């Protein structure tokens, strides 16, 4: 619901995040995606879901693998291929595609201690890569937060 609100206020079209509970299991990660996309009931005190109109890629780290699920709503499929997005992100760490469809694609990157591939270690770089892929397509806001334009004044700056 927080994502739904952010999308309504600021035009958020896509987002990428990590979820803990699926513990790297692709099937449970898909269930998390389904819950995120469920229609929310505005009458409920604690609303859930509601982000079915927003594309997303979610990651879940377990001991055996990092599971990845991508979702592109029907109205965004002309701008972004779910399969292309997932394959690009998985390719950065030698991951494998588990399933593909126009709206939901899944994959995983197996733990490989010989190559230094550990789910928790690669999760954040893969989230960044997913966001960068969206930025290149103009579907995600640029990181242009420039703090240099904020001035801090002290007492000496205002003569009395």
C-alpha cells in the first residue's frame, strides 16, 4: 500500500526490493509477488497489496540461492520486456531463468563459494543493476540528488 501511495503521488512506475520470508525459494517469492499485486480493500484498517499496476523485481536470499521474480503489468509491456529485464539482471551474476511469461518471470543465482557468489552478498548489486536497467529505458528516476545546493547558515552569516 505504501508503494501504491508513492506511485499515486510521484509517478512511480517500477521498483526493486528484497523480501526475507521466501528464504530464496522461487515458488514462495512468486506468492509474495501475488500478494503485492492483490487488489487492496480501502475499507480495511490495515491495507495490503495494491501495487498490481506497478512493475517490480523482488529478490529473496536463502542459503542455497538468491531467488528473483520480475513483474511487468500489461499496460507497461510495450515499454519493457519482463524476460529481457530478468535475463539482464541474472546475467550479471551467472543466474538461470526458471520461468518466463509476458507478466511474471523468475530465476535464481545459486550459491557458489568457489566463485565468491553468496546470495546476501550479490543481492544489493543486483537490485542496483535492475534499477539501472530501468533508468536506461527512462522508466526509473535518475539519482540526481545533489546536496550541494543546500546551504547551511551559521550565526556569523547574519549580522545583527
